[in-house]
């Protein structure tokens, strides 16, 4: 039923809890797990210079070790958990506007299910969905499992 499960991650606690749910489902179906980290170039442009943002947009992440390390840590977390469960996992890093990059990944790959946190690092924890999650929900036709970190405390 679910051969390919996409887990967009920003390394936040909520994203990590979504990983647990994705791994549970993937274990039941023998799915391949795709961990996707999107470098938000709009948010990054405030903290980095124009030249650095251009490097990111062009995919020259090896020239940006701090950005690459953050991406590798987030996708590596997913890969480690998936590997512990004997699952096939693929790590992906891209740059752009997160919701748009997630949709593009879905279009370009054979994804059957998206499992993501209700909100990421940006902004305060809140009852409403994060803007990226909301955009993905509204603009994709795939099933999307939205996981709230507050469920973990319940």
C-alpha cells in the first residue's frame, strides 16, 4: 500500500516524533523511507549573505559546512531510526521554499504517503498547523499524516 514514505524534517522535536510514526507504518508495509531536508532560502537569506544564499540555491552545499551539517543531522536521524528497523532509507537535501520543495519532491518521486510534524522550528508551538504543513495539506493529493508533538506527552 505504501511503498515510498516521505518524511520532511527540519530536525525539530515535532519532526522527530513524526519519524517514529513513519517508521511504524514503513515497518508494517516494508516501505522505503525518504528523509527530506529543505533549506529554506527565504529564511536563510536573513542570516546569510547574498553570495552564500546563491551557493545554496545552486546546490553547492559542500561549500557551506554549517548548513550541510544541519541538514545531515536532520536526515541522519531519520536514516538511523529506519536502519535500526531494517528499512531502506534515502536521504535528500534540497533548497527552496519548503512547501513547494516538498510538493516537487512528491511529483518527481513515487511517494505514496507524507508523514510530517504539525509545525517545525519556526514560530512558537501553537495549536494551529504550521504554515509549511498547512500548505502541503492544501496542495497535495496524497495522504498526509500530520503528527503533533503534544500527542507524545498525552
